[in-house]
């Protein structure tokens, strides 16, 4: 049976432990709040000899990702992490490992984007990297931050995957919170992540070219191949999570359900607010309401099949976005709507935006969203158009 | 149980919350410590949050709005902001102060109060004007959330050689804390 012990660990340190146990070869990262503790911890581990890795102190996130691309192409197991503006500065390079099929693993301590200057959590940084071709998943607590980072290596390096993986842990809510979690012993983990061998690495004895010119006669074919291979990763992701569950007893799925039995109304969340949302669902269930919670664990590739299955008997789906796409509304809500549009029978989808820039979402906030969504559905049935609502916003009156 | 630690940036309120979290977890309880997020500002009023639960996993991830216990590291903060008024009606305020219980009671309108001269103890025992570890003794006396012994290992891990002094300061505060 698995050997684990209960420890109190900060989310950032939980990530660092996973990277240490995965025995990463190269770490290239630039510190930025709220990701800083991950970098600090890893550099300590390297300095103390607890992790035999090359720690590259870079001058920017752009260089951090460039160094990861090079190290991964040379066959190294690599790690980086960033947040908010740092992810934006890294953006240009993010497409390279996904197009070159390099299994870089990165953790994002999600942070809102300036201006006004902010270091606090929301999902604006995550949404700005939707289309980069990385596998992307979200943790809700420190245990999951550890588990998913570990799984990220096994998924990324699977010879049928070979895509970079991004694990999102909400800045501060996970990165700076200490809580109890299970930490497996090193030898348990060693058996879970196989030795890594990329089929085509940079090697002076067997020269290969990577990232060559892609003129119009070949570029579209490369993109088609990339998309097909990327969509096919879902089965491998599920397979790895199953292997993890068999070994450690914690089970993950692309779409996870909470108290969805006979639910007519479902709330959909992503990330660290999901456990608070569970408390709201518990309270509403205690009052006899048919509500449940759906969480998107996997964000890319988008789990179309699993989402459609999860909402097949739902009448109203309430979607929370922690990000605003200006002039358009909530990006998660719009993707959920498009995922369901082709169905004959589909729920009403009502979106809300909350939790921007580190504003807490409380239990009452979730209860409000659900009540308000039911009112909005009545309006839709009367033929009225409904507007996207940002909750908890002071309007200047009576303040 | 929800506990707010009210101090100034640099006084170690976050460390206090973290040490108690580790102690509670070592006793098999569920615990969560959460700083008031953001850039650190030395000297500015800062809150740290701590939740301890015997049986159930702590799921809520938000600042504590109405604490059961309020630990005040700096008596100068009693008149600052609305922090004290957010304490639950039957909640207890644990205050670092030289003043007598009767004197301070008029400054702070709470039902239950625990006081200790943590600054005096910290200066005597640690030779430092940092009261966070000392105030853990007062918190444990007033709220009994963990055993004093459970703090020893987290302090040793955190402070190394100087843990002994911090443990002594904590124990002294435990002895000297007065409760209404």
C-alpha cells in the first residue's frame, strides 16, 4: 500500500516537493509574486543538494521559457513557473514547446493583469494563454497542486503525448496557504514517473533540426498534425490520472462532479474557489434544492465529451468566470456555451463574473449566483435578453 | 475555529499563524493559515488568518470576516479600523498590553478578553521586541486550540537554535495571561 504522511505544507512548497520528487534536471525561472516561494524553495533544494538539477537564474520569463525549450530539446526534464505579467512576457515562446512537442512542465500561480497594478488572483493570465497548445489543468487545493504537478510529468513525457503541461494553482489562495495534505514517500513517487527518454533529442552524434522553416507548402499540415495529436492526449491524461488514483487513492477526471445526483441546476467553477462552492451547494441541498457542482479540472484540451455528459440532465447551468474578456463577457462561459450549442437538448447557460483581482468569493456569492440565474432564466423564457453580470460590484450609489 | 491575527507588517503575525497551523496538523487536526494577501508593508496594519478544525477538512478559502478569536499583537492597533468590531459576540480578544484588564476593557468593547504583557516577556526572554511567538502562549491559554508542546517542533524547525528562547517566551506568556 502507498506510504504517505500528513504534513502542513504551503501550496508553493507542495509544488516544489513534486518537482524534487520528479527529479527535474533543469529549472529556469524568474521570481514574481505570487509564484516566488516555488522558485525560492527549488533554488534552496538545488543549493542544499536535495535536488540534482541545473538551476538557471534568468533575467526574464521570456528567457526562462527559452531555456526550458533548449533544455527539453536536449532531453532534460525541465520545470518553470510564473504568474500574471510574467506569463504575458513569456507568451511568445510558449508556442514553441507545444509545436516542437517538448514536454516542458510549468506551474502558474494565477494572477490578475495590470493596470491598475495588481498581484492578486484571478484567471486573466490563464485565459490569455488558452490557445498556446499546452495541456492545461487546475488545482483546487495544495494536495491537488502536488498531485497534478507530479502527474504533469508522466502525462507530458508519455511517448504518445509529448506536449507541454501547465498546472494552474490560484495565486495566494494556494501558493501562500498552508494546510494539511498527504505527502508520499520519495520511493513511491519514483516508481510512478518512468525514466524520460525523448525520441528525438539534440545530440551532436545524431544531428537533427528542430523548429525549421515552415513555408506555406507544409505549415498547415504541421498544424493539423499538432491538433490531432493534441486532441488525442485526453485519453492519455485520463489513463495517467487513473494510474495515479490506483496508486495513491486520489482520483482525478477532466470534469469532476459534486452532489450532481438528480441535480437540475448546476454551478460550474474552476480552481481554488471550488471547495467554497461545495459549501454553498451543501447549504442549498440542505434546503432541499436540486443543485450540484461541476468543476473543469482539464481546461485544454477542452473536455467536450465529459462536459456534455455531466450536464445531460441539467436544466440550468451557472458558469463562473474569474476573468473578463472585454467586449465579450466571460471566456469560460462562452466556451461552455459553444461546447453545448450543437446538442438537441441543452441547459440554459447563465454566466457570472466574480473574484477579479483577488476579491474573495464567499458562500453567499455562490448562493446569489444560483438564485439570480433562476431569475434570469425566467427572463429568457419571456423572450428577454439577459446581460452578463459581475457580482459584488459597488456601483457608487450609497457608498 | 476561526482566528484573526492583527499586527503590523514585520511583527510576525503570519509566522504565528503558520506555527499554530503546523502544531494543529501534527495533532491530527485540520488547519489552514492564510496571510492577508499582497505585498508586505512593514509597519502597516496587517491581518493573518488561521482556521483549525477537529474533524472536517477546511474547505472555505476566503478571509475571515467574523473571527472567534482575535489576537492583537500591537495594542496601538486597537483603535485602527473596524477589526475589533468584527469579532463574534461571544468571541475572545487576546491582547498584548501592559495595561490592566480594567483599564483596557474601556478601550475595547468586547465581552471576553485575555491580556498579557507580551512585549515585556519578549524583551526579557528573547531580548527582542518581537511578540509573535510569545503571543502564541496567550492564544493557547485563551482558546486552547492546540497543546503547548505541539508548538515545540514547528518552532525548532523554523528557528533552529533560538527556538529554545521562543518556546520559553511562549510558556511564560501562557503562565502570565490573564482572562476576564
